C-alpha cells in the first residue's frame, strides 16, 4: 500500500508541476503578446505626455501638485493649448493656479481653464488685453428669459426715441443693432458657466473695448437695451439693422411735392364813379 501511495503522490506532484509549467508558459505568452500589441499601438498612434487632472476640480479651487499627472495623449487629438514637461502647469517656486472652469477627472489642462500663477478666479482673469468689463441691466424680456450663461455671445439692440432739431432727420421710436457678438463674462455676481438652474438675471457683465463701453453707456442712459443670444458656432457678422414704426408697419414715406411759388402781383385800385380799376405796380417791402 505504501508503494502504491508513494507512486500516486509522485504522479500527483508531476501533474501539478506540469500544470504550473503550462500556466507559466501561457501567462508568459499572453504578456508577450500584450506587450507587442502595446508597442504596435504606440507606433501606429503617436502620443505626447501632457498634464491632466487626477480628480474633478470645481471652479475657483486651487490646483495642487496632487491634482496633476503626466499622461500619454494622442498627438492628433491634442487640445489647442496644453501643459507638458517643457511647459509645466506647476513649477517649483511658482505661485499657485486656480480653476477658471469646472475640470473633470482625466481632462487635459488648458490655458482657458486655469488662471495665471498667483491670480484669482475673478473677472479680471476673463478679460483679454485692452478689454473692459461693463454691466448691462436686464429683465426677463431683455435677458433672453434667464437662459444666458457666462461664455455666451449676444447681440445688443437699442430701443429709444430719436429727437433731432433738423426736420429732415428721422424722428420717433427706433430699434437699432449697436453691438454684435459681445462676450458675456458674468451673470449677476456669478462667472461660472456650469449653472444648471435657470435664473432671471438683473445684470449681465460683458467684455468690451473702451469704445464699445462708451457706446453701451450712452445707449443705456438714453433708451432700453435688449440682448439676442447667438449660437455657439455662429460666426456670421450682422449688418446694420434699424427698424422704426414706419418700416415695421411697411409704410413708405411719401415724397413731398413742392409747388412752384406764384409770382406776387401788386396792384392799386382806382374808382371812377361806379367802376373799379386795378392797376399793377412794382411790389415793395
């Protein structure tokens, strides 16, 4: 019995060793094939290491070293602006940055999504060189029913009464497009673009040049401003648009026909008995 038991034990050990050997060969072959596939994938799709977020970062939050990591990114799908080893998002001795927009996990960091080193997430970070921030009063009608969000673009219309001393100039109520494609940078006191609730704003803040700010200030003090929302991919340029009551109703102005002035004739009347005679004479003032 002992001999039989010993033989069975040896056979079992041999089978177990053979199974381990076959498993090792199978795993080795799988790892080799996987490595070859990865090598082929890297060769067929060129990649570049760029910085992405390791967690979801909310608007205004500070970006720390634990929030960023270098990750391979297909070169054909690189964003317009990005941070890499040559241009790190955080450098040693550099001031911290904050998120200007909500950034999701594994999302690439871009210049428009983070502030400059040491800056906050205020409105100044949304203004380009030469731009100024200007607030426009709106209501439910002029503010597109609360559907405006920071980052949208709008056309600005002015409605008011034109009163000119010159009789040849048009007068009455008129609506005119005064600015087109103006960028919104804040709604009330909020500059976050990721807002889910629809709120009726009282003011919107736009980014404009000093000349545009002067025009908007003059228009707001002399009439009523209304906003028209542009599509996100709309790159058309609006022409000069002006509508008054006559053009709204399709009434054309009648041409005034001037009648020639009649020559003035001066006369004197003389009476001879019952007969009255008119004698023309030169007119004098």
